[in-house]
C-alpha cells in the first residue's frame, strides 16, 4: 500500500522512495566522478532546498572537491527586484575553477540562468549543473543541465529538501499530491 500523509489542507503520497532517491543520487555522483576523474571540483549548493541532495551527493563523490552553500538574493533594500542580483555566502575565489552547481529543482530555469551568469562573471573556468529534479514542461532556460536525478511532470512536491511553507524538507521520500 502506498504511504500517504496529510499536510495542512492536502493529502500526499510517496512518489519517489528513499531507496530510489539514493540510487539516482549515486548515479549522478558516478557520472561526475567519471567526468572529473583526476580533477578538482568546487560544488556550490543552493540553499535551502539543495541541502539534502548536496549532502548525499558528496558522500558519493570520489574526486577532490570542496563545497560552499549560497543563497540567492533578489532584494534591493526591502523590496524585491524580481531578478537574482547576488550570491550570498560564496566565500572562496572561484576564478579558474571547475564549478558544479547543486540544486534541488529546475522548473522554469530563470533563477538558474542568473546564477550561471553570476558564477561566470566571477571567472569560473567551467560551470555545470547537477539537479535532483527537472520539470521539462516548465523549462524556459537556454542552458544545458548536465546531471539530472529525476525528470518529473509539472506538479507540487514535498520531502527530501522540498518544502511546503518551509516544512517537510526533512522527509526521506518525495511526495506528490493525491489527486
């Protein structure tokens, strides 16, 4: 029987089990290990959603690496500009480095496009993207996503880093609404 939970005003059912997540995280790590064999990689995790994916991904990385976690800011003073203007928390010089952005999800790609632009302006030698979930139906970006854990239809999800009003990121599975 499928595991269901009630969250606020909705019911959710497990759509991706913890075992399936770990299997695909390992597959993504294996691809990165292959592509960067003998190299040195700097991972940049995007908070808050990517923290679980980043932690599990790095447990499976065998190449030399380090990681920073950043938040993206679209604020100027007290109002949003609607555009990502700053990466908060990037404390290392990334000029000449191979960077892999670690993100939980790419839907439209608007935010990721700006993050890519900012990292390139900081002089990164290369920038690739590793994401847990890609929603191709929503994607409007003009860039490649190099490492993808899952391709999912356009739908709200919670668990394994994905939240509902800030809660439920801690669930070990990914849940989708019961229709």
